[in-house]
C-alpha cells in the first residue's frame, strides 16, 4: 500500500464533504423555512464529522488534508444559487438541488470503493463505509422531503 495514494483517496472524500458543507450553507441561505434550515444544519454536521475523521487519518499518515472543494461542487453551488433566484424559495427546487449534491457525495464514495480499495487499510475502509451509510441516510431524508414537497 502506497501512503500517497491512500492520502489521495482520503482527500477525494474530504473534497466532497467540503462540497456538502458549503452546499448546505448555501441552501440554508436560500430558504426561509425553519425546518429546512434545521435539516441543512444536521446534514452539514454529518460532513463535518466525516471531515474530522478523514483529516485526522490524513494527518496520521503524514499528509496534508485537502482544504478546497471539487469543481463539480462549485458548479452545484452556482446552479443552486441561480435556481433559487429563479424559483424564489421554492422548497421542491431547493430540495431537488440538495438531492443532486447528495447523489454526487455518494458517487464519490462509490468511486473510492471501486478504484482505491487496495490502497486503504481495513480500518480505513470501515470508517469510510460508516460515513457512506450516514450519507445514504441523509440522502434518503432529502429525497423523502423532496418527494413530499
């Protein structure tokens, strides 16, 4: 197992969690609904917890945790800003944008499992699986709310 490849794989997940945190900060600003603001704070906390674990692991390996976001995350936030401006606090549109972001987060975790499993220890894989499970639960909450909107 090559340490730099492990760090790179973990940093991919750090980037997508950075995207989620920024995305939910944007979503919180785009809605006036108190229940959505509360939900978005909870969803952001999931990623903040993930980030804490992932950064600690990168640091333990002697690497530098990624501080930025992915380009797709930037597009997601810009798209959400434009859509919110056009729809004027449309609950369904905001939740639809959030589900898009949740799909991207799950895709990033799947990518790591498909392409980087051999670069991760069993402990790292367990940590990532637990994070993926939490993200899937968040995704399903967003989808259920979107479908009800």
